[in-house]
C-alpha cells in the first residue's frame, strides 16, 4: 500500500511527543511536512519538509492528509482550510467546540470528498476495544461512571481562556462523555443535568454531569482541571460489571493494563499489553484513507459528544 503522506499543522507537546513519533513508527505512513510559526520547531518533528506556516503545508502537493495539532478554537478553521485544499484531516479532540461546528466539518467533508477524523486516541487502544467486545457478557448497560480530573498548572495556559476553547469539559470531559456514549450504546441521552464550577476567567474548572436515557440507563461524568488527579471508567450491566483500571483514557506505550470483568460471582482480570494507541490510530487511519481495512471514529460519534457538551454548557435539560 502506498504510504499516506502526513502534514502537521502545529508542533506542540502532543505533536512532538506522541504523534510525530507515532507517524515515524507506523506502517504505511510518512511525515511529509510540518508547519509551525517557528520553523525550527517544525523541523524538530523530523518531516521531509519543514515550513514556517500552516498554509505552506496545505499548499504542498505531496501532502495527502493533515493532522491539526492546534488549540481548540483553531480546529474548525484549519480543518475547513485543509479540506478545501484537498487534504484528509485527523484533528485533535475536541473536534468541534459545538455540534454545529462538527456539522460544518461534516458538510465540507462530504462536499470535498475528503475524510475528517477526531483524534480521540484512546478509542484505538486495545483495552477499549476489548471492553466493547465484553459488554455483551454483562447484559444491557444500566449505569456508567466516568471521570478524568487533574490539578493543572494553569497560569498562562490557554485552558483558562474561554475564547480559545478552554475549560475542563473540552480538555478532558470529552473523553469521559464519549466513553459513556459508547458504553451505553443507545445514541444521545434524552436529558443532561449539569453542575459547573467556573473560574475567574469564566471557564469550567470542575464539571459534574448526569446523563439519562429513556430506557432507564444513566451515566455520571466528572471532569476537572484544578482538582485531585484521577481517571475512572466503570460500566455496570444487568449481569455484571466491566472496569478499565488505571488511566482508561491515557494508557500509553509503556503502560501494561488490565480489564476487569465481573459476573457477580467473581472477577476476571484480563491483562492487556502496553500499546502505543497513537501509532494504532495513525496506522488504521492511514489504511482507511488508502481504501484498506481499519477503523476510524465516525463524525456521528464526535457530534454526539459535542452535543452533550453543548447541553451541559446550556445548563442541562431534555434533549
């Protein structure tokens, strides 16, 4: 298969530490170009060509697909610009700041014939896939508890800027909300209740959500960027429980993990080897873009997560 030639927009921490190494290690992928305001930072990613602007990456005829590694408020404009330039797009989470933004991307994707994928990398981790496979054993899911919190060093950080998509829900809440949606497996909840603790700049520092489905399934979500660190995902069904122990959203290449599956009489602790889910995401996305096998996160799932966050910011209520 002809390798997909990737171009990076941005050379921040995730691009530098995770995505660029993942592309270099991946099969059928090449880091063709990278652009940053400081061309030296772009060159440090190890691309074939380094540029001092994002527009130059989009104009490069040797770039097939673009990874958008920019602040949250830049996701929409640069995703649209990449699509109009004829490039496929892998965009950092959250894909859009609203469901309406995701809709705009989806329209542009359909019109240009280019694919847009949200880089919610934990979804490619084999433990998450195993959890999804094992849900049938615990019966219909009745309740999910999901959370991602940390005590961030926020001074001078864009996470405190509402105009740039700051706040806990956009930063880490999107992980926990998306987990509740795939775990319950019934699409959008029918109601959302939200309690947000806002900081001096107006962003949500701590968020607590309750999702309700008419079927009776419920989910509790916690997201925080100024509280004690923690990650959890526990999925309860009519006949048992599935738990992703220890860092369900950020287990990386050095982290061997376990999936706990309980049936009411005992708990099976299934070992999962350490995996670079960033590399798996790059490989499978590259394969799909080339017409080969693989899985990519659908725009419909990304839209559902964005719509739940919309409802939370609106104060909750029926959907």
